[in-house]
C-alpha cells in the first residue's frame, strides 16, 4: 500500500457562519494520498480537489468553516487506484436508484395550542389510544412528543425545560427559580434564572464565578460585584431573566455580602473598616439574598469614584434598538460589536408571525440557549446520523440547541411568536441552509436533492433569517 497514490476529485461548498451578506467565492486545492498517514493532507495540483468557499461574513473577525478530506487510507479500501478518476462521478447512479425518496407526508403538527379535545398518540396508521392514566394538559402542550412526526428518529435527548417545573425560592420581596444541567442535562454551556423583585426590593450585593447577562440588557463579567434593585417605575416592581455562561451554574452558590461578613470575626471587620467593633452589632447573622427596600433614588445619588468610571458601560438598551424587519418577522442582534463589554455573551431577539418560521439553519461553534417570551413554537433538532427530535414550546419555556445541530423555529399559533437566542460567544453567528445551497454550484445541489429549476429559483443568496408563509403552504 505504501506505493499506492490516489487523487480524489471533490467539489464542496463552504459557507461562513455569520450574520451578514455574501462575498465572492474563492477556491483552493487539496489531495489525499494513501502513501502518507491517514491523518495528514498535503497540497496537490488544482485539478485534484476543487473547493468552493462562499463567504457571507458580517464581521471582519469571523473565520470560515473548516473542511477536510476523507483520509486516503480509508478511500483506498473502496476505490481502485487505476480507475480513480474525476470523471467517475458522472457514472454514479441517480439518487433514486440508491435510496428511496423521502415520504410525501407533510408531517404537520397534530393539534394546535387552542385544542380542547382528547389528545391521543396516533398519527395516521401509527400509534393507538391511551388506556392508562394520562396528563392530558401536558400532552396537549407537546403534540410532537406525544404524536411525533415520522421524520423523528434515533435519540437526541431532552431540549426543553419549562420554568414552571423549577423549584421556586421564595423570599420577602420576591422569588427566584433556575434552570441548569441538574434539570436540563443537554444545556452544558448556559444556565438561566427567572427572578422577581417587588418595587424597592433588593437582590443583595454579590458576585459570581460566571458572567451574568440580562435583557434590556446588562452584563457583569465574572467576579464583578453588583446588586439589583427594582424601581417604582412599575408599581408591581420587575421580573427579569439572568443567563450565565456555565450550564452547571447554581444561584445558590452566589458570593453574597451578608453571607461573607457573617462568617468573618468581628474584630477582623473592625480592623478592616477602621472603626469600633460595636458598629457591626446589627449586621445580619446569615444571608439576605432578596429583601424589601425603599425605591431607589436617581442615578445622581451614586457615589463618584476618584478612579473614574468604567470604560465600557455595563448596560445596553435593547428595547430601544431598531429591529431588522424581515418577510416573516423581525430580529435584533446584540453582541460585542454593539455592546463591547459583552465578551462572553451574544443575544438575538426574534419575532415570527403566524405561519412564518425562523429559517432552517445552524450555529457553527456555539450552543444556543433559547427563552420563549410569547406565542407557540415547533422546533426540530437534527443531530446527524439519522437522529432528529421535534419539540413544542410555549411562553416561559427554555430551549437548548447544541452547536452544529440543524434546526428551525416555526410559529404554530395564531399570535406573534417572540423568543431570545443566547450564545456563549462574543459574536453572533449562524449558517442559513437556503443561502448555503444558493451559493453552492447548482448542478451539485440538483444532483444531491433532485430539485427542479423552479425549486432552485427559490434559494436565496441573501440570508432570510425569518421567512414568511410559502405560497404553496397547506397552512
């Protein structure tokens, strides 16, 4: 085998995954040879391998997706060196002769959010009625788990967690409930806390091992001390979402001021603050966490530091940011390009009109932590190797999509769907399936998918992000 050399002709398309428009295609050449170790690849004549790389980069800091050849030692096992020619591709059997066509079943959701009937795990000729105990309310909320589409297959794991199932920590002045890997094992990169403060109530002075991000928006880098207080702008106070860049984060592991000082000898406190030990007679004997308080005054009451202010603000008014209007909804994207201090978190707020969908896409390097604010959604995760699973989401649900998993978000309700996409990264990135195919040589797309010219004409070279209902949709 050491004397055998194999040249393989390959054409592929690579799409850079950023929130941007397309740039000109470029090409390069590679070769695989069985005379070298299977993990090594070396340059070869341009006729050996053609790589078409389309670059719709939105950020100058973005890098293209990587593409590698099959090791030559593997290829040699199935290809004779005397007949391994680029022209052999032309003699390959049509797809219909190698695998069957996909089913024509549209696999629509079996019932919608307003369904008030008797849900049963039946789809066409598959399934049967429930004979035992049944929690019909849960089944109605999750039609694609109870009566899944036939496109679902294999094992993907749970990608949904309702905050309604989280244990709630009740305090005088508010409450907090969390989601982390303890309740959603798939969510290894990010965790979330839903917190409520009455007007004037305080989430006491504290800090975390992880960075904290919240929407409208604030960002606290890991280890940065801070506190939160609800103003009386709304007489009911505030409820907000906190997201942490570690899936194992626990709100119960926060470094709290009162907890710390309660565990420091008082003579040490007196020495540290250069005052009489009696000054600490009334400090709390244990942590407060959340407690009532008076409504805060204006920002002018904040002390002035002789060292000056921080160079980058910790807050960003996402609510005042202009949304990008799309054919089926809208999107706002916030990352370090618009909110410079947010170096470990990027976020998007997406709206989807009834009958529209967040297009088929994937995120090339980072997991997505989603939170559904309003509406009803359907999401299918494609995990490769024939594995796929479909989920349904309502307001208050957390969703999770591992990096590189193909997915979409479809509005299956009659009202606007609004949700957040949050990532542990400094730059928002996604890859549009339609845009990738539109920027791939058409002959390759048609040879792979058997699409006719009319279908090819609907592929978009510009990222759509949210697409409106198709004219031929049955909905």
